C-alpha cells in the first residue's frame, strides 16, 4: 500500500513548522512569542514587511519593524501570512501553469473568499482559521505534482479536457489520491484534527463528512473559487455548496454572489493573491 513515506517532501523551514504548530488561541500567546520565532528567518521577515507596506494596508513605508507588522496584522493574520509564504515556497518547483492554478492560485482565492463568507455567515471568529484551512486544502496536489511532475500535469489536463474524475485517476495511477495524501501530510505535521480533515476537502467531499463550521465554509469557498478560476466543477457540486451555505444560515443565491466578477477583482488586488500568482 502506498503511503506518504513513498513521496519526497521538501522540508519546510524550522520557522514555518514552529509557526504552523503555534497555538495563537492560547491565553499565553503573545506578540513577543511570534517575534522570537520569526526573527530567525530574515527572508520571512522581509516578506512580512513588504506585505505590511503594500498599498492594500495603506501604510506604505511606515512599517519598519517586525513589531510594527505584528501590530498591524495581528497574531492570527501574521501566522497565516507566514504559513502562506511556506506553502508558496513548497510549490516553487512546480512549473506547469495548469497545475500551479490548483496549488498556488486556488488555495489563496479560497482563503480570501472564505474569510468573506465567514463574515457574511456571522462566523467572523472563524475567518482566520478558514483562511489557514483553505491554504492547506490542496497540499496533497502539491506533493503529487512535485513527485510525478509531467505525468501529473498530463493527468490534470485530461481531467479538465475530458471530464475524468481526478481522485479516480490519481488512485489508478499512484494508488493514492491527493486528498488522502494531504490528510496524511498534515497529520505528520501534527496539526489539529479539523485542519487535517480540511486538507482533503474538494468537489468529491461528501456533505456528511463536513464536521464543523470551519470545514463547511472551506468547502463552500473552495467550490465557488473553482468557478471563479474557471476550473471545471459540476453543477451538482455547486448546488451542494449552496445547500451547505443555506444550512449555515446564508441567504440568497450564494453561487451568483460569490462567483461575480466584482468579487474576483477585489481578490486580485490583495497582496497575498499577487504573491501567489507571480
């Protein structure tokens, strides 16, 4: 049986791993803790300062220290930014444009849209957790793309052009699917159980498998983000996402609202999106 040990996984930096496992919800969590972890990686610090000084936050040139950036972004958002930088680095070796749309663009669009959906559903307290879950929900595809390269790019092409089922083709080709691989990897990283379950979310996810509001919002955001990016997704799956939205108290035509061009235009202006598609 194929397992995660059969794949080469580029190591995340010590800083990224510490941040990923850092519990920002702990009563003892503090700005000083994050500063001590992050200051060891000058590259990460530079990216944090660059994002903090972007036009999006309206502080151009005013954020000059890590402490200033932490104050501006907050603990949760800073943690998510650092993890985003880690996943972006992990995907750097993936060159196929079609695959990069799944592993770079889809996760960040899902993360940004997920925050909006969480707010609209009056689940603002989950917004940053949804953001993190969304960043990781295609991590299994990243591992397959890194290890199977041209063949995986061909497989994704066939899925898009011929309507084949991605999970089925992965199982047939590699004896494991990206959703299983994502769950195994996040389990190895010792992440919370909710995030482990989110690492396998996709069009094939059964609604009964969504155990928490964080998982439900991540699922909704992922499906609508696929539509925004022109990634094939069945009408039945879009309908399922709308059903979950209504179940959570959402009103109106969710698919129409969250796949509008104005939504995507706003997302494209976010510095995280711009970093993802470089």
